[in-house]
């Protein structure tokens, strides 16, 4: 699912030093979960490894968190929701960490203010590494010692924790790129990083219309916001096979897209004026040529690559300029399930014009974990697919990402749709 990306992202997280287990042990669910847990935990550390202690403490805006905080917060998540309720006799690594590393779980107690995460020089990186090791050992113990009766609930919460940590793995990269973008010397995260190539085509393909099924209805993990699966009505439409490219975006710029108020939503135009937007995030002109700060440092904008780091407002204005529309999230999912989309996954998240709302009949779970998704279902827009920074195995047809319409520090792009008649 990752056509071309940094070697740091491409290298997967399997601990190859581990001995091969006998078949009888390898098929044991506890072994499988322990291996899965360590693979995900190792991937976080691998993504943090190129970053110095100074890199890891900086917070460049309230929406972005320091790498060190991501490493600690994902660890607190296992401590808070898995170990404290389920591992008898578990002792928290440090009683103050719950305050420092709780993100937004009101039911889990008071927490440090989000915009001030970058002020936490202590605990230092070594202590966060020790925190991670402490929790890793305890989770190993819980997986080994849970009774057969306890194991299903342990595994359910463990799986949420792993998927949660994978979400933060992507944020480690998007957040450090935003931090590096504040630095005039344009730091490089991974010198071997290459822009993902998209399969560029101007084709629009007809998709199934009428009553269709969306949402998660299979086996395995999904987030609660992907359910209940339900029926939707799809208007006759043709969807772009490819993502919008930088070349197309350059045409939009050249046609004064950023200087034409009639193309923009009112809030979008206000953002253009307030932020001085004249190009996607991280673009700068050098000697008359557009360059972009990437995970591989500053590079000339590649016309063939999909555009990224555009907000919903920009995606919406581009669609209006092109005489098309952004697909709804249901249209995107129906088209993706029919295998009509190139680069649906692994290149760039794709804005849809769907507000992030609960599916019919959705109810958030009781307790603090019920705060995971449900309380954010207002004022944000849904993105579908996944990006080249999304960890392997994390994407799904029914996956719903969501951000505020002004956000553009994610690897967010778009594809278009056109309606019959
Ligand atoms: Fe989190």
C-alpha cells in the first residue's frame, strides 16, 4: 500500500532478532498478541530514532505534539486503560505521568494543557524510554498471566491501544514536519525519503448508484465510529480514478485560485486572508520555482506527485474551480470497495465533503474510552483512505479520519467527483 516512501517508513517493525518459535507456540493467541504488541511498540521507537532529544521536545503549534510526548502518551494509554484495570498489583511507573500524558480523557482525570506539551523538558527522553520498557514488561506479564476468562477483554483493550499507538505513529511524522517547517535551515527527517508517486490519470469512472452499504461489517478491529454498517443512497456519479496532482494545483495557483474570493467558502476565504495562504502547506518559491519542505528536506515540487498539505477549504475551492465536487465519504467508500480508485490508500488522505457525524444508531461506549471518537463529532470533516505515513495494516475501507477544515499539516489531498446531468 506504500508505493514509494522513506526508507524509515518502509522498514517494518518486526523484531528480526527474535528466535523463530515452534509452530505450536507460534499459533498460540498469547504469542501472537505479544508479538503484535512488540511490533507496534518498536515501530514507534523506529520513527522516533532519527530525532534528537531537542527535536523530540518541541511543540510547534497546539495541534501538534512533541515526539517525546507521543511516546509517553501512547504508553500511558496502556497503563491507564489496560494495566491498572486488569493487571493485579500493577504499580504505575510514576504517579505524576497520568497528569502529564493524558490527552483528552476527562473521565481519566485532570491533565496538562495541550498547548503546553512542548514545555515538558522533564521527564527526559531516557526516562520516557524507561517508562515504555516498564509498561512493555507489564503488558507481557498481563498477556501471559490473564486467565482464559479475562483474555478476551484484555485483548479487546490491547487492540484499541495498538491502533491508538499507530495513529500516533503517523502524528509523529506530521508533527515533526510541522516543527521542522518553522526552522529556516529546513531540517531533514530522512534523507532517503521520496515523494509518493501517484498513478496520474484524468479518467472519471462510473460508480454504482442507488442503495449501497457502507461502514464496517466484518471480522477484526474497527473503531467505533465505523459502525453501525448501514445503507446509503448514492446518486449517479463518476469519480476520479486518480488523486489531484501538484501539476493540477499549479494550474489552480496560476489561475489566481488563491486570489478569487468567489471560489471560496466564507470561512475558507477568511483563512486565506488571515493565514496568507497562496499555496499548499510547506511550499516556498526559491528563484521563481516552487519548493516544498518534505520529510526528506526541501525539494522542488514534483508535478506528478499528488498534492498534499491542503486544507478542506483549499480542497473545496479547488473542486469549485475545476467545476467538480469532492465526493461524500459514502461515495468514496462505495468506489473504493468496487476497486475503482488508484491510490486509495498509502499516498495521501483524501478530503471528502462529509461532515464528521455519527452513523445512524451510533452510541459511544460507556466510560473513558467512549471519549475516543464520539465527542469529536461536530465541526470536523472526514478524510478517507490513508497516507504514506500511515503504518502498515492500519488502513481500512471503512476507516474515518477527521480534522478541522482549516487543518493542513496532515498528508491531506483530494480526488474529485462529477455528477450526471
Ligand atoms: Fe491519543
